[in-house]
C-alpha cells in the first residue's frame, strides 16, 4: 500500500511536474508578449509625447504681406481717397500728387503724335518728285534735257522719299513721347500692388510727400501663422505638412482652421533653442482676423 501510495504520489509528482513545465513555458510566452506590449506602449507613449509637444503650441496670425505705399517722386498730395480700415483691390488708385503740368505735357504729346499733316505733305512731295522723274526720263531719251538735269530730278525724287521715312520716324518718336509723358504722370499716382485692408493713413491731401509713406496696406488672404518650435523637433516637420489652427479670440475658439506649412527656418536660434515655422492659412472670405494669438496642432505627414 505504501509503495503503491508512494508510486501514486510519485506519479502525481510526475504529472504535476509535467504540468508545471508546460505552465512555465506558457508563462514564458506570456512574458514575451507582455514585454513586446510594454515596448510598443513605450514607443506609443514616446510618439504621443512627441505629438503632444507638437500640439497646442503658441502662434500668431499675421497678414501675409504688410507694405507701406509711398510716392515715386516728391510733391504736394492733391487727393487722398481712402482711410483706415478701408478694403482696396490691387491696382486701386490710393492718392494722387499735384500733376497739372504733367497732365498738360501728356495732352501736348498726344496731340503731336496724332497729327498726320507732316506725313501727308512729305508723301505728296514724293509723288510729285516721282512723276517729275518719269517725265524727265522721257525727255532725256529725245535729248531735250541734259543728263545733269535728269540727275538733279532723280536726286530730288529720292530725297522726297527719304523725307517721308523721316516723317514716319518722327511720328514713332512722338508716340514714344506720349508713353514717356504718361509714365511721368503715372509716377505721381499712388496705387496699391496688393488687395487688402488699409491699416494706416499717414498723410492727407495738402501735405507734402517726400520719402515718407502715405499708406500702409495689409494683405489678408492668405494669412501667415508664425510658430516657434523647440529645436528637439528640428527635422520633424517639412513643407506641405498640415496643421489645425485655433484662434484665441471670442467667437473663434471652437472652430479649427486648416493650415499648411510653407517655410521652415534652416537656422535655429541658439539662445532660445527654437526655430521658426510659417504656415499659410487661406482666408478667401476675409472672415479670419489677423494680428491675434492662436494655438496650433501639427498633423503627421
């Protein structure tokens, strides 16, 4: 009985040992899976940490262009047509200097260029000289005129033709003079090269303009979003990457606007350990304000 019991016990131990071995192998497999899972979670946490650091970042929304309009020549400001907060389109005449003399010069040049009397006179003379040459050529055949006279008539006929060309060249120069006079007049006009909003009007009609600006105009479509990013993420972003912008302005905090990375500074600021990133924010309906603070979230490209 004891032996049987021992064998039974031994048998139980044997069975228990094999089960323990199988259980140990199973535990090893589970441990390996758990280790892999922990490593994956670690990478995921690092990725999330990186993503968190590239999200909810401070930024500023600014006009894409801010230009100050001045005059090409000094003079007295005769007219000023727009004021602060007015929207203007590209090519709009913003102001005009006193230009009565230049305007009259353009009128005179235009009148001179439009005159065709000189050409008509020279053409008539050339036709008469050509007819005279033909008649004298017939007379020369019958020896009724000398060769000297025939040579003189032929020369005068050729001179008349050259005078026609001379008058035509003078007309072309007169047309160029018209263009020059118009260019001089245009230099006394101040036009905006961009569409945007007038942010400042520095001078008004009656004031003298020299080298100082008359207007400041801001282009509001598209807008630029300026972001400062830690150097730890230098190389993490590239042009064309997308982002979401939230404006820190009442009425806009709940709406995210899509933006695209346009420029990345290739040189970082060693003092602050940061580099600049510029995003482009489309604003076709001009509803997005500029000059405001914002928050930006970058998306993986």
